């Protein structure tokens, strides 16, 4: 960026007012100044910025100023692909054009989104007869593609082909790859170009994955963490391990030993005699895993142990599994020792790097599985980690009960000068950040909760029908919810988003509504891709969209299509979630106030945020759970008027006539 064209935050906003229809928003400018202060002073900043403030411009504008003054590098992290696309395709190009300065920006996705020539060659050998036309077409596309982003080709790509022609971290020979050496590797070219950028957009999973496996390939100075309310969940996911006998068979298929050397004929001839003994070891390992998981499954479906839960959480070691578990660990050690000998041999004779990469891949996998079994046998670091088994899916999970301290540990691996966390909902009560700080173990130097730009007194009403007082735990609840939703939709005339906390409640409502004559178009989550459902719902203003968890946030439908929002019950975390079971065991009665309640308030605020998306929107929020009258939930909706009965005429006048 040219120093002579460095602009101030105020001057950029003045340009935006002149050249676009962006209206001046005081809190948007204040947020930009606070983010810039955090960058300048090298501080940690937490910001809650409700919908309508303009969070992306609020964070990008101080970034541009900081780049201009100090040649800083900015890493912008998101949780959702939708926001990534908005930044790269809309917000950054618009700002670049308007401020007329030469800052560079780009996008880094997870490795599996990018084409790999080496894996393509292997796919052609194994899938060429079935998919020859498709593979020929992909080859032609890859030759001209700049970044090799497979999403560019997504409309035409057979799903199973994408999995076998994309970059695989575990299977990559790195600098010894012939395609990297020839300059043909798309991913390496992309990564090599990143430090030419001033702003890099990426996602949390890619960021944490790279840090776990070495380093992030962009030398950033400052990190912007958007959609930061997802951080606890994402950090937990990054540190969770899952194993099953099925996944082991996937990673160690029949003939796996041959795969280590089949791309290096000279090496292959030297190790032919060792292949059979290695395959025998691995076959024994697979048998041991099958026996282990079969016994674990039988234990978990025993009615004396588990009545009807789909997930079993363990609080004590299972002595009857020790013999089989130790057998797995012993065989794994023998295989790893054999691999060490192969590694020495490879170093001695020299390889092209392909065999080394495969060998390291299998070593990591076998070690990963053996360590998970060892930790499970001893319940290592219990009760800070939860150990559970999914009866339905057959996998063993080991996940952290608390993530406090994990974010700091990650950032210490590649320390930034400043970190800014922001979202529309970071506080359960719209007041303090103590819940987030405790969850993350990460304290802020600067923190603020901005007021909404919307006039909720005039734009929204909350309705809690007191005649609908069915206990959400009652077996009759899902049926009564279905009848209530049907009646409300008929009275109002569509234009609605209906959010559910369980598949059972959604299914019951769908069954009832679809049995009657249709008055509007109905869209149910799961029938089509989410993006397509939201688009069709937005384009048909009288339709109704029914959704589950993923529709509680991220849906942006301004205008009359979404004038009525209904939820079936308060979105408390699932008490059968292993993490919540462990928290309850650790915290006792305090778990409700420490975990259940703040989680429910944050989720409810996210859900409510779907209703009012602009200053022209008017809508009604109906809550079919009388428990909302307790625990301070109503304070979240001030200054909205709260009604305690469903009055169709009054609601219609409010929404359609503004009365």
C-alpha cells in the first residue's frame, strides 16, 4: 500500500458516504476506532456489535489504515463459509475500489478444497475406467485454474472424486513432490503467495489445524476473529479425538503396505519380503480393534448399563477391556518399530519423498489410535476430558470438557500483536463478557457492548401465549406445538420462520401441516441444501421455512418474507451431551447457572436476530415455552412490547399497517 495514500478512519467513512448509499452510523465508526486502538496498543479487544452496525466494514477500515501506516498483515477469521464469500466477493472488492489504495487481499481454505496433481494421478489409476470423461475434464480445468480451488468446479464434480483428488495433509510428500518441484502444485503456489497479501481471510478450523501441525502459512500481525461466539465449540472440536473400527479400516485398507512404496519401483523391489509380515501385523491389529469395539458395543447396549441412551459416557475404567486394549497397544508398538526400520532404510537408500510421506502418514494414524485406546483404558485427565461411546455410530470420543486456556495456547504458537473478538452475541445478558472470558480463559483489555441501531419498541413484539403452558418435557409437547404452529400460521398468513430444538418436534409439525390443504409453500430443512432453501424462502414472501439448529443463526432475510418468527422451546444444551454430563458431574447444581443458562440465552438471542435485519423490518416473535418467563430471559427483549396472548388481528395490524 502506498504511504502517500494512507487514509484515516474518518476520511474512509466520508468516502463511503459520498460514493455509496452507506449511511453514517456512529457506533460503526466507534467500533472501527476501538479496533484500531487495540491494534495500535497491541491489546486484546472484545466487542458485541448487534445486527445493523456493520461489523465487517467496522473491522476492515481500521485494518486498511493500519496496513497503510505500518505495513501490517491482517488475518481475518470466520466461522462460516457465507461470511468468507461475502468478504472476498463483496466487502473487500468494494472497499478496494472506493478507497483507491493498493492493499492486497486473498482467501485460504482448508487443504481439502484444493486440487492435487499427485493424488489425481493415483485416482486416474484406480478410477480411470469408471470416471475417465470426468477425470479428463478435471485435468483440463486444473491446467488453467489459478488456485486449484475445487469449489470452482463443484457443480460438475462427482463427490467421491473430490475426496481422492484433493490435497491431503497426511499424504503429502511436501518439498519432495515432483509437481511441487516443477511448479505445478496449486496449493504450494497459493501458500507461497500469501505473504504478498495485506489481508488474508480464512476460517477457524484451517487456522487451528495448521497451528496444530506446525504453523500457519501467513505471517500476520493482527487477528480479527469474527463470529467469535462459535470459538468455544470450535476449540472443543479442534481438540476432540474420535476413533472406530470402521475408520481404522478406512485408513489402513487391504494392501496398505504396498501403497507405501508402490509409487517408487526401486524401493518396492527392496522391501517385497517385508510387505507380507507388515500386512500380517496390521491384520492382527484390525482383528484386535474389532474385538475391542465389539465388546465395548455389547457393554453399551446392555440394558443393565444403558436403558435407551444413544451415547454412553464413562466415569470409571472398564477392566474387562484392558486385555484387548493392551493387545492393540502392543501390536501398534511392533508396527511402529517396523516402520522405524523402514524409515532408516529409506534414509539410507534415498527416495523421491513419496514413500516417506506415506510411511509418516501411517505412523501418525497408528500412533493416534493407540494413544486414544491407552487414554481410554486409564481415562487419562478425567474429569477434564469426557470419554463417551456412540451406540448408534460406533465411535469412541475423547473431548475436552472445558476449553479455557486452549485459545491462548494456540496463539502462543504464533503470537499476534493484537487480537479482536467480535460478534452480534458474545454476552448472555447484553452486559458483561465474564461468561466468554471464563469459557476461553482469555481476558480482554478493551471490551464494549454496543446498543442496537434498530428501534425494537416500534419494530418487534414478543408473544408468549399463556394458554400454551404445556411442559416441554411432556410427551404431549410435540403434538401441541404442531397444533399451535398450524393455528398461528393460518391466522397470520405465512411469512414465517419456524425454529425447532429437536427433530421430533419438527417432524410432528410437518406431519400435521402436510396432512392439510396447503395454503403456502412450505420449506423443510433437509429437503434441499440450506442455501437453496433460504433463497427460495426469501423469493416467496408468503412461504414458511421450518428449520433446526443451523437455522438459528446465519440466515439473513430482510423484508416481508420473514415477518413472523416462532420457536418451539428454549434452546438449552442437550443434557445427554457428554460434555454437559461431565460439567454437571464437576459443577453439581451450579452447572445450570454456569453453563445451561448462558448457552440458552446466547442461542435465543441468535434466533431472535433472524427477525429484524434492517430499519424497515417489522416482525413478531412467538415463544411456545412458558419457561421464558423465568431466569431473566425477558430482559433480553427489552424494549420490545411483550404480549401474553396470541391476538391475530392485533398482530396483523402491527406488522402490515405499523399500528
